[in-house]
């Protein structure tokens, strides 16, 4: 999937459970039950954020 495919990204996000959990070190990020705290802070993810967040449907789901 390409980061410019807004409809597909929205569908993927709607089928994904994201949980933010407080920890003694700050906050853990779980995606579908998997701890992705370190991966979510990688350079690759950081570079993709703007392209993904440019889609209205993705932004709408993220603020729910």
C-alpha cells in the first residue's frame, strides 16, 4: 500500500486497535495488542507521518 492511498489507509485504520498505555518510562503504544513503542518512533515512521496524516479520513479516525 502506498501512503497516498487515503481510502485504503482509512480502511486499514478502522480495522486497527491503537492503545496508549502509561508506563513508568512514559507511554507505551500497542497496535492490535503488539507493543510498537520503539518502532513508532523510528525515522521511517516519522517520515511517513505527514503523508498519512494528509488524508482527512485518517485524521478523523485518529481523533475519535
